C-alpha cells in the first residue's frame, strides 16, 4: 500500500500534539525545547507533504522546510544559551524556578 | 522737557533698596539696612523735588496750561503688533504732586522707623518691604496706562499685606493682613472687570487716548460704548462704576472699609505711610486720573462717588468718637478724610471754576498726607512710650513727651480745620465746592467737620491731659524717642502748619489751567464755628478725668453701643459670609464636590482597580500556562474561521 497524503497528515498531527503535550507537561526546560522541535518538525512534514501531493511541479514547500530547519537550529542555540544562564543563576533548569522572571 | 533719567530713578531707587536688602539684608546689612534704605529714599526725594520744581516752574506750563507729558513709553508685553501692554512714566500736575507726597512721607517714615523699630530682629526685612511699597506706590503714581496702574495697584496691595502682617507671630496681625488682602482683592476684581470694559470700549489702555476717545461724543468708541447696554446702564457706566469699586476698596470707602481699622495691627510707621498718607488715597488718585471720563461721560457714576464719599465720611467720623484704641480712632479718621476727598471729586465738574472740587480734593490729599502722617507718627511715639494702644493707659503725657505733644496738637488743629493750619484751607475749598453743587452733601460735610474736631480733641485730651500721672513716673518710663523719631515729627508739623498757604489751584486743576479760588470769609464762619464747638465739647468732657463721658454714654444707651460696635458692619459681613454664603453656597458646593465629583472619580478608580486585580492573575510567569492560553486562543480562532466565518 502506497502511503498517501492522509497518512502523512495523520503522522504530522500526531507529532504536533505529542509536542504540545510534552511542552505543557514537562518541567525540564531541555525536554520542553525538544517538544518544540517536534512541533516544528510536524510543520515541516506538512509542508513537504502538501508540496509533493498537491503541487509536485513546484519546490516552495521544500525551500520553506529548509529555512525552518536553519532557523530551528539558531533558535535551539539561543534557547540553550538561555537555559545555561538560567542554570548558572538558579542552579536548576526546572521551568517552575524560572517564574520569577516575570518581575 | 522732562528729565527721563531723573524721573525713572525715583521709583527705581527704592526698588534697588528692596532687592539689595531683601536678598542680602539679613546676611550683610544686619545693622546698616535702615541707613541704606533711608539714603536711597533721600536720593529719591531729592529727585522728586527736583522734578516737581522743573515741571511746575520750568517746562510744564505751555501757553498757561499745565500739559501732560509721557516721559517714557516702553512696550513691556507684546501680544501681537498693535496689542501690547506698555510701561510708561506720566508727568502731569497730580502725578508730580503725588511723587513729592509719597517720597517725602516715605522718607519721614524711613527715618522714624530707625528709632521706632530699633533692635528688631527682622529690621532688614522691614526696610526691604518699605522699599517695595515705595517703589510700587511711585509706579502707580507714574503709570501711563490703566493696566500698568493695575499691576502696581496689586503690588501696593501685596506690600501692604506683608507690612500689616509684619508681626507674624501675633494671630491678630495675621488675621488683619489676610482680611485686608481679601477685601481689597475682592474690590480689585471689580477694578479688573472695569479695566477690561473701558479698554475694550476705548480700544486702548493708554490714559490719554482712552480719555480722549471716551469723552468726545463724536468718536466711534464713545458711540459704541454708550449704545451697548446691560441691565439698563451703558457699557461706559458699568466700566466706570466697576473701576470705582476698585478705588473704593483700596480707599476704604463704605461698605468696603472693614479692613482699614484692622490694618492697624502693623507697625505704627507703616500705618502712617500706607494706611494714612499714600496707599489708601490711591482710590482718590485713580478717580482723579480718570476724572474726565467720570465727569464728562458718566456723571451718574460721579454722583454715586460723591454720595459714597459723604456717607463714608460721616459714618467713620461717628464711629471714631467711641473708639478707645488710639490707632483705630486715627484709622476711622483717615477713612472719614478720604471720604471728604472722594465727595469733593464727586461734586466737581470738568474745567474752569466748576472744577474747584477736583483741586480741593487733591489739595486735601496733600495736606491730609502731612497731618495724618504726623498724627500717626505722634501716636507711634506715644505707643512707644507707654507700650499700649489704649487710651485708658494714657493721660497727662504732655510733661513727658513735650515735642510729641506740640506736634500732635498742631496736627489736631490742622485736621479740625482751625485757621491758619493746612487742613483749614483744603477743607474750606471742599466745602465750597460742595456748597455750589450739592447742598445735601454740603450739610453732611459740615456736620462731619464738627465731629472731626470733637473726636480729634477727644483723642488729644485723653492722651495728653485727663489723668495726671505722678512725676515719679518719669523716672520709670524713661525718655521720649530719640532724634530719629522727633525729627520727622517736627518736619511734618511744619508741613501741617504751612502747607495750606501753597496756592494749590495755580498748579493743580481739572483742566490744567490755573484756578483762583475765591475765599469768602463769611463762608468760613460756619465750619470754623462748628469746629470750635467740637473742640470745646471735647475740652469740657475730657480735659479732666471725670464721669461725664461715662454718663453720656449710658444716657445714649443703645445708640452708643451700636456706634461703639462700628454699626455692626463687621458682624453683618460675618453673617453674610459665614451664615448665608457658607450655608447656602459653600456647603452645598462642598457636598457636591465631595460626593458627586469625587464620587465619580473614586468610582472610576475603584472599577479600574478591581478589573486590573482580576487581570493581574493572568500574568503568572508560568510559561506553560501562557502556552495553554495561546493554544486555547488558536483553537477558538480555528473553530471560528473554519465553521463560522466561512
């Protein structure tokens, strides 16, 4: 059985909600970051799938995906830098300890 | 031509004194401030005398008429081209006369205060205030436009306020200075509105142009002002009447006189300068300055002025008979004499023989400044000696204060109108002017001058005769005031005795032409006889200590009590303000402010606070909570976009 558009969309939706669930429930900042990466990758999958099945002659979705991967890398670098700094000042990377950042 | 530098320096020298002593006095001139102030004022006085000489004898008279000169005209505040407030120096007979009066009396007071206030803690402050007052009064006198006069008008009000409240640790002085300021401010509101009406209808602030436009019936300004009416009176009438209210407030005319007796809380030399000789006659000066408008354009208002003056004169004279505080007697006497000046203007016409009242008023202003300042300074010497204001503590002082006694007697004779002292001549002229124009006012004036003689000699006998003090008292009480206090008394006594011989009509008249007053000796019989009756009555009642005055007071009963309480005018004011205004307007307004206005504001504030209290909880700092809100929002939006807003 050839995998069709719906299979891929099902996969990406599943990935997206796994990411959301992880982001909302985990207390560890690194895990939360990983959840965000999952959400981003579900979006990437969507782009690729739509590109391939609806407009196979064009490359837009592909390029978008490449851009998102590049930006995600940069974002991960920044996020990890923030996490390291948080660890230095709070001695923990638990998100509940970062609540006082609102002040 | 006028010497601009000399004239400009007359007010500027006291101003320099005010700035110097006010800024650095307490630090650097602790002891020399009096001398500095006096020296500056001496220079001012010399310049004023020089200006007067030059004006009256050298350049002032052009073809038999004393001209008005505007010595200096500066644009002070320009709103737009053509609309500006100027500062100028006007030189005409009355302003030059006032220059001499103000600088001379102020100089006397400066010298006198050297002795009177010796050793005061705030000596430099006192002299700086005196400088401020003299500067503002001279500026008022020299003002060339109506707005400038208003500015200096308020400045003299402020300096009067400061000087009345000089003993600021005394609650009565604080109350008195507030009262003086509020009452005169209230009257000045009328003045300001009057200025606005007059200058709006005249299209200018400048005195000369204003008078020219508002007195010629052909000019457009006059026609417009006379045509526009409000409550049955023309704009011109309203303007002139409101300006007079300002003048009446400053000159303590009935019923705005209540501040003047209380103003006696200030140091006595201040009372002599401000509340007898200079500031309180500013109202008279203002009416005289605008006299052509009053007499030509709005004779009705001039008639009101006459009656206000006459009523003030007699009421004040009656009250003065019952007061026991010597300064208050003098205060009511001042009010009465200013009433004389006012109604003299009120019964005058413009130009020629009929303008006698104008000349008489200015003449009385001049002589009154001399003898009333002398009376106050004499009273100051007495107070300095016995340390009390009350007649009860005085008596038999003629042996202890010989110089004060003689000079005080001269001043009393002058104010009582006994020839040949100064008051006789000016009062005679006033009576003559009233006689020709308004018989009712003439009779009031005649009776008032009799009462004047009575209360002045009541004062005199009570201070210097009456009770005999034992001669041993001399040793305990010390000497009469020193040279600084006696010299002004003697100089002013010379003025009070001789000022009447100045042929005043030659120099000051309503239209600038010389006015030769005709004296009829038979006319003088009635006032002089009444004056003598007044003096003899006072002699009979008060020469020796006896029970006649008390008996008389008891036999008059209620009348005496009413007069003693100043006709309950203060009480009426208190009733109107405290009971009527406070209860009917003040309280409801306060309630409205507290409950409606404040309530509305509080409501808005409280609602905002409650809402923000609720919203505040949303910002928790929990990143995951934010993400849930975000997710929820996105889902809601998605549902909306997909199923509802297709």
